């Protein structure tokens, strides 16, 4: 392997679809002060050590494990972008990563609300379908309204991105709002399915588990709040 930036010894948690030979995208330190973004490829001679698969609350179809990079070196040819600008490049990439999560979650939440509405139509209790209970429909209506706001906020972000503008503010606000929306939608959908909603045979149980990561992955809600506070001079 050619001389190149050394990746610091350390451990990182990585989410991936199957832990086979693959490419890893990481921020590595070139020297004491410089950060370099680099991709390196797993091969038989140079690869990180995979830890045990993590036993996760949700998203269990996607493998997650700790990778140890002790002694791994990256060839110069695997550097992405500009050496020394790795931190800035990674920060910019985070905005897109957050928005990708936000785009998908809006559709997931809307589908979950539709399925719950349909369930309330066919489930009869206390002499009539549950959908006739105004409290339940108003709660769903409120969540539909929040989904709609998030969808159009996402559209505005996508348009700004296409104009080449900085979308950090959009991505931070969207990530915070949609993380909270996901939790409220998942909790409400399970609740309105009653006991059957608590069972693994019903989609609501998995949905609750899978949505929980939205408020943590890609930066926790509190980190989003910290960024927004800074943007507003606090
Ligand atoms: C399933 C899974 C897959 C992942 N995949 C990847 C991956 O592919 N690549 C990758 O790089 N990372 C990945 N991660 C890591 C993920 O990005 C971090 O877990 C996440 O950003 C939160 O960081 P942390 O776990 O270090 O929490 P910590 O920094 O330890 O924070 C713990 C809690 O403290 C609070 N907190 C933290 N900072 C602040 C603050 N400034 N102000 C107030 N409160 C605060 C929050 O409530 C936070 O949840 C993955 C994590 C999981 C669970």
C-alpha cells in the first residue's frame, strides 16, 4: 500500500446492509492538526476489524457493528475532495444525510397515519367504528397537518439545494421537527391499534422501534437545538 494519511486508531459504530467486503467512508487525521476525508476499501490484507453485530432496538434488518481502525493506513489515491478540508466536507455531507432521512420519514409517517385511519374505520368498539370518535380523528388530523408542514419544508430545502444554497438551517430544523413527528406518529398509531398494536404481528410495534433512531442518529435532537440556538445568536 502506498504511503498515505494514517487513520487514527479507534472505534466507530457503523450502520450497513450486511458486513461483507465493502467501502468505508470516514474522516481520518492526516497529521496532528489536519483532517482528511478518505475512502478505503476492505480487502483481504487491509481492513478494519469488525466487532460483534450490535443487538439494536429497531432497524434490525440493517446490520450495525463497531469497526476498529487500529493500524489501518489509507492510500493517498483514496482521498476524497481536498486534504485538510475533511472536517468542512463532512459537515456539509451531514446536511444531505439529515435531509435524506427527513424526505423518507415524511412518506413513512403519512403511510402510518393512513393505515391507522383505515384500521379505525373497520374496528368497532362501543357500538360503532372507532373512526366516529372525534378525539381520535382530531389527533390524526393534527399529525397529518404536521406531516404536510414537514413535506413542504422539505420541498423548500430541496429547491434551495438545487439553487446551490447552503441548506444547513433547513436540514437542522427539519431533522429536529421530523424526529419528534416520527415519535408522535409511531406512539399514536400503536395506541390507536390497542392491544393488537403492541403485538409483533402488527406493523405498529416495529414502526415504533424503527422510528426511534430518528431523534438520535445523524445528531441528536439536543445537538440540533444547540445549532439552531447558535444560528439565532444564543
Ligand atoms: C443504529 C446506529 C447506526 C449508526 N450508524 C452510524 C454510521 O453509519 N456512521 C456514523 O458516523 N455514526 C453512526 N451512528 C452514530 C450516531 O450518529 C450517534 O449515535 C449519534 O450522533 C449520537 O451520538 P452519541 O451516540 O455519541 O451520543 P452522545 O454524544 O453520547 O449523546 C448522548 C445524549 O446526550 C444528549 N446530548 C448530546 N450532546 C448534547 C448537547 N450538545 N447538548 C445537550 N444534550 C446533548 C443527547 O440526548 C444525546 O442523545 C450510528 C448510531 C446508531 C445507534
